[in-house]
């Protein structure tokens, strides 16, 4: 039976007991106009409205989504506007555990908090390669990029959160423009690739194509800022015609898991013809 109908049937006895409250809850749910969220988080999440992909529950992405222990480091030293948020971090690390990913690639290091947390959750032999523009970058982008989407971060903070920690040996920092570096030299094939660099259409497309060319068969692709940045949605909605991409509810994370060789090759070919519409 439809889950909505089941929910309504379950709620019915309580609604009969207190119809006034039931009507009020129903009105707030169906007609939220005029309600002022008291929590600024509600505004933040409400703005993640670009893109047409289904938003799914994390538990639905795997037959065995059980994760027992996660290590979370420096969680209150994160910059929400620049880093993924704590729920997104929790899901990203859980994905790594569920799919037993050991060789990870991250595009977009920023201060390295996410890099640190990924490294802290890998097995002994696991490693992560993370790419960002060079420390002396003046913000030149090799692909044509609207100024609004040039997101060069403070160069003094690059990777500072993982440097001098016991996890630094698991991390390889690569400096360069993601569209100009040679991805073949990064140390693939990778089990999981997290794309969170420049979010302009050209870059999401280029990063994705490069990523698909160094992704291991059976590997997982993860993109950040779906729903929040229009270009990410414009590109991924097209790619989703070839690839089963879903978005995790309550987050800006889009992902495609367990990609077969055929899916990798076909989506790569498909992507090469995609244009910003
Ligand atoms: C949103 S931040 C990454 C956040 C990080 N993944 C986290 O969760 O903490 C994006 C980063 O991508 C870098 N970046 C932007 N354009 C880039 C490019 N063309 N090549 C490589 N890195 C780029 C920026 O300097 C910035 O540090």
C-alpha cells in the first residue's frame, strides 16, 4: 500500500481524539504559506530547490545500509557555507564504509576538514587524494567560468585541518586546476570520487568526465551542491538520463553507486554531448 495512505491510517485514531490539532497539523503541512520558520536551518534547506532528481532516504540506497561506528573529528570547526554539513559528512563517510571504499578522490579540499574525516574512517591501507587550486593561485580558471561561480577559497587555510594530524600520511594533496591536471597520474582507479570543486556547468561536466575515466568498475560517484547551485542540477539532470543518480533527502548530495563498466562508458559518452540548456 502507498506509504502516504499507511501514514494517514496510522494517524487516524489520534486525529479522531483531537480533531482540532489534526486540522492544524494538516493545514501547516499542505498549506505552509504564511508560516515563518523560526529556525534559520529551515531557510537554508528550503533554498535547495534546483533540479528534478528524486530525493531519497539514505537507508534506501543500499540493501545493507548498516554502519556501526563512525569517527567524526573537529566537527564544530566546519564552515557550513564552504564545507559539506555534518549530516552530509555523516552520509559521505557512511557510504565509504558501506561500499568498503579504500581509494578515494576528492575534488575541492578547502581547509581539509572533510578530507581529514574521510581519512580517519578508512581502513589501514586506505588513502585519499584531494585536489585544489595551488596555494599561490590568483583565481585563474582554465575553463570559461562565470565570476559568480569562481569559488577560490582562502589560500592560507588550504588543508590546515588535516596537516600535522596522524592521518596526514593517508592523504595526498594535489595542487592544480581540476580541468587542467592529468587525472591519470592521480593514483586511480578510485573506489569513490567526491566532486566538490568549481560548480560551474563546464567544471561539473569536465570533473565528472575525468572522474568516470578513473573510476573503478563497481565504484561510486558523489557530487555536492545539487539543489543549491543551479548548474550542478542542470548537468546532473541530463546525466541522470544515462545513470541512476539520486539525491539524499535533507542534503545536497547526489550519488550514483556500484557503476558497471557499461554504465561508466555509456554515461561518459553521453556526458560529452551535454550542453548547458
Ligand atoms: C566547496 S569547497 C570544497 C569543500 C570541501 N570539499 C569540504 O567539504 O570541506 C570548493 C573548493 O574547490 C576549490 N576549487 C575551485 N575551483 C577549482 C578548480 N578549478 N580546480 C580545483 N579546485 C578548485 C576551491 O578553491 C575550494 O577550496
